[in-house]
C-alpha cells in the first residue's frame, strides 16, 4: 500500500474496496479451475493507486450517508478494470511475471487468460449496472474504449522507429491516463463536488496518468527487478518505443545509430552487451533526463491544480501520491 499521509479512515475504506473486490470476483460456480484462476487474480494485488485516488478525491465533496460506501464500490470496479486490462496485456506481452508473481497467462495458458480477463469485465459490467449512476457507467465504458484504442494505436507503432513523441503521448493518454481521469472524476462527482471541481479533478487525473506511465516506462530502463517485480528492457525488446527511446531517436547526431541498433534488436539478435550499448546511448542523449523532466512537469501541473481547490486534509494524500510517483 502506498503512503497516503494518514488521512482519516482511508485505510478502512481501502479495506472495504478489497472486500468488494473479493465479493465481486467470488466464484459462484464453485468450479475448482475457475476458482484457482480467480484466486490468482485476487492474490496479484497491486498498490491500488486508483482506488486510493478515487477515495481521496471523494473527500472533497460534501458527501452524504452512503456516499463513502459507493466510493468504495466504484473503487473496486475501477481496480478490476485495471486488473482485467493487465491480464490481457500480459497475454500480448507474453509476460511470465507481474508484481513478482506468475501471470495468469503463464500459469493457466493464454486461452484461459483471455477468458479470465473477459470474465472480470463481465463482473464489472454487472456491478456497474447494479451500483453506479448512468453517468459513471457511461464514463467507464468510454474509458475502456480509450484504453483499447490506446493499446491498438501502440500496436500499430510497434517496432516503428518513425513513431513520434506525440504518437507516444496519445497512446499513453488512451491506455493509462484515461483511467486516471475517470478515477479522479468519479471520486469528485460521486462525493458531490461542483462542476468546476470535477473538471479540475479530471485534469489532475490526466497529469497523474501521464506521470504514472512515464515512470513505468522509465523504470523499464532503470529499475531493479527486485523492487518492481518486472524485468528490464522488455518494452523495446517487444517493439514498444517509449519516451527515452524516442527522444534518443530524435537526437541529431546519435539518432541514426540507435535506429541501426534497434534493427538488430528487431531481428531478435541482441546480446547483453548490445542492450548495455543501447542504454548508454540513451543516457548520453539525455533520454532518461528528458523523461524525468516531463514527469516533473506533470507532477508540478497536478500540484498547481490541487492548490486551486478548497483546502482539504485529503489533498495531503494526493501530494503524497505525487511525491511517490515523481520520486520513481
Ligand atoms: C499496461 O501497460 C497496460 C495498460 C496500461 C492498459 C492495457 C489495456 C488493454 C489491454 C485494453 C483494455 C482491456 C480491458 C480488458 C479493460 P504497459 O504494458 O506499458 O505496462 P506494464 O509494464 O505494466 O506491462
Ligand atoms: Mg505490458
């Protein structure tokens, strides 16, 4: 769990989000195989950044009896959307591990993982129809559409050294920022914030979403496997050229050198030495620095927007999330 500044009762609410997720993913068929799949999904718990942000944004409105509980239910649905998307993403990436654990596709096979992701989505649909307002349901439907669109556009850029930074930013807006926008927006709207504050929260969500994905992409070059539970270099080996690579490709002197090197990677022949050479070139061309500066800019924009909202204790929690993400 992330540090969130000890905001009153948030921990209780996060526990309630967990309880709703367990309820929503409960296997009603008692099929041992399905049960094992669902247990794997539930056990692969993440940091729950999205429910946390939703709950924190939800402290900004006047609230009413029952609104806290609804926020927990919406937090569970949003985290489940994220979980379903990762189950499918791991199939596409052929990823053996996530968060230090075996992925659903590696443990149960790709076919089962496709159905498992769909199964989670079907549960989300059911509980959104049962619990959410039509506005929240429609927003989340549109968000999943954006996520799919972002992933499809990213796929069309695969192994393409002509991909622009603007293509990349559009892709991460769809695949990641859109769900953060919905998260913050729903938190604010469901707690009764005014229209203006809801819009401000949407913008905050957008900046946090960009920051989150830029950080994730940077960690693919600089992380250690132990901390994040993910291997390094997988993005560009899979043909996903993220900002450190794109910035280096646009370098007037060394861009063409990286292009040549990536062609060898594309052919599947890359030694540890070559990967190290690529990393060195990225560092030399400020690919890492440039990505960090962009992360800082998004964190600063989010903080500035937060400062325009009425002062609430929960703001401390959002600042803590920003500090965590910005600090890698
Ligand atoms: C991880 O990104 C993946 C996403 C942020 C979104 C994936 C979205 C979909 C598969 C479409 C939506 C599908 C459903 C079922 C809602 P990454 O690959 O950059 O991060 P990683 O390093 O954690 O794999
Ligand atoms: Mg992935």
